[in-house]
C-alpha cells in the first residue's frame, strides 16, 4: 500500500470516531482541508462513497461502516506488531558471546550465565574460558569479565562488579609440622606456593607490619601457573598459599585449610565486566552486567 493510502485510512477512521473533519484534523495534527482531501482520494480509489455528508452531520454509509470496522481491525494488528517488535528490543535475544577467566569464570560467573540462559529462551549464550586477554573486537566478543587492570580501557566500556579478597592459608598438617608465620617477613622461613608464569612469580598484595599496603614477592618453593592446582598443593600440605576467597572458601569452611596472617589481607584485584565502547549496551549485555553486579554485591564466599 502506498503511504497516501494508509494516510487516507487513518483520516477516515478518525473522521468516523471524531464525527467531523475539524476534530479529526486536530487528532492527526493536520488541517480540516487536508482531511477532506484524503477522504476524497480514498473514496475515489475505492470507487465507493464512505461518508454521508450534510451541512449539519457526518456519518458513515453502510459500506463505509463495514470498511471502518475492517480498518480498525487492521490498524489494531499493525499496532500489535509494532508493540511486539518494541518488546523484543527490550528482551534479551539472539547470540551473546561471553569471555571469562578460566577458574573464576567456571566457579563464579558461569552459574550466573546458566540462570540467565534458563530465563530467556530466545537468547543463545556462548561462553569461552581464557586466562589470556582476548581482543573483544577482533574476536567478536560481546562481553568479557576482566580481572585486574584494564590495559585497553580506551576501547572498552566497563562496570566494576567485584573487588577480590584473598586469604593466606595452609593445611593443618603443614602448620602442625612447620608452625604459623607471625609476620609477612616470617614467610621466608616457610615453604610457599606461588603463582607464576614464564619464570615470573606474581607478588602478593598485603598489609605490612607498619600498616602500609604493598607488594610482597614470595620466595616460592613451588610455582604453579593456575589457581586450582595451587589449592590442590595447599591441601596436600606443600606449603602456605595466597588464594582468592572464592577459590579457598569451601576448604576454609571445612577446616581442610586454615588462615594465617589474616590481619595482613586487603582487597587485591578489581574485577570488571567490559564490552566494546563502539557498541551500545544492548538488552542481552545489560541483563548479564546487571546480574553480575547483583551476584557479586554479597558473595557467599566473602560472608565469613
């Protein structure tokens, strides 16, 4: 249908409902003469008179009344279709590619995504697990969870979702045999399990005896490149380890690990949800970001 045809239908429906060209024009924000012209063109196109016109009244003919009822039904269908499209723009749908760190993603982020997947049947979530910094734009990632500094912050929009806390802990068997360290410096006399890659051991962020927060590089006797084997090594009694609470909480709760130097601990790593700054915050991204913020606002592993 040409635009003029739809315009004529709208004018005709408004005339029947308003009872005059003047009031119909007011509703449509056009002049009385423009309404009359649209009706005349519609009648000419249909080859039938739709309205009975007198100097005092305006009413639909029998053909016009049937046509009016059909037009109202058709316009209702069009309005319903538009409402459906508008609703779909607000409801998460389509494909969402999410990249998360391996251990943190599996233990802490994936359960949130599983719940979202159950809530929105029109949303397909693809989750990749990486401990490397992926290029979101280059690799077509819609959303990522990043731990630590945002080196590529100029190209990313970000929301802080969590500040990681860590615990210095060891198995009771180790502590019974080697005793408890009384200070950070005392760790030099203990077996330490460190996190490291390519020959570099990651420092711990701790509060020293004089109160200042700084980095401490442990002299590690066992260096592992992943957090979960570090937990396994600590449980095996290999030494003292610096682990995030989200990884160590269950073992601490069960008594398989015990904390030491708890007064030296601070929040050490900030976690962000990030997405390409060139893309708008779509409903599918927004629902995940909001869910992550809510989930990490009071994590059970930091409750103790």
